[in-house]
C-alpha cells in the first residue's frame, strides 16, 4: 500500500483531470522532455511533509500524526502566436486560466475525497525558462493537512 501522501498526490491528479480537466494534461510526474508542439501541461509533485504528534486532547488522537504536506503543481506553458494576427499571448497568459482551474478544482473538495482535513493555497510563482523566453511555468503551491497513524503512514 502506498503512503497517505502518495494517495493524496494521486487524488489531486484525479481531481484535476475530472469533470473536463483544467485545459491541459496533468501528470503525477514526468520524466521525458516536452516537445515543441506541446503548448501546456501540469505536473503534480511532492514537497516537504512535516509530521507532528497530534494533540492528546482526546483518545481519538492517541498514536496519530498530524501532517503538513506541501504540494507543488507546476504548470508549463509556451507563448502562443494566434494565426488570426491578434496579439501573441505570453506563457503566463496561457498558463493563467489553467492556474485558475487548478485552484477551483482543489477548493471544490478541500478534503481530497476524505484523505485530508484541508487544502490551503501557499502561493504562485512564475518562472521564465532561461534558455527560451517563449516558455515558462507557474508553480502553484498548496499545503495539505492530514492525519496518519503514528505506526503506519499509509492509513489515517
């Protein structure tokens, strides 16, 4: 069985791909390079996972760990030059509606199908690709709060 944090990452991919998606392909991880023709895609990646012993205010909390798990969703995009002669769109203009869709999908079910207590945004950071000013990414960071057993991090 996979850890609760991996279950959460898989659920985020499922949520982002569900109900019409977010306007691009979402990967749990991606090992290959993007082709020049691929305009945009998103990658869900783990960040630090900080466990603390749950407050012992009730019997329910005995032998439990409260976790603060940072999740990064990197939206990769390329500049688009419309064929109709209208103004080109920069990578961040292409990625912005995807960023909005990511946020809306995660906030629609902040429990991530019962795997978490809450999901809160932690910031959005745009980065231009150094070798190619026509491409870049927006990193969307979220903090996922969840609880596991102190003895088994695959169960809540």
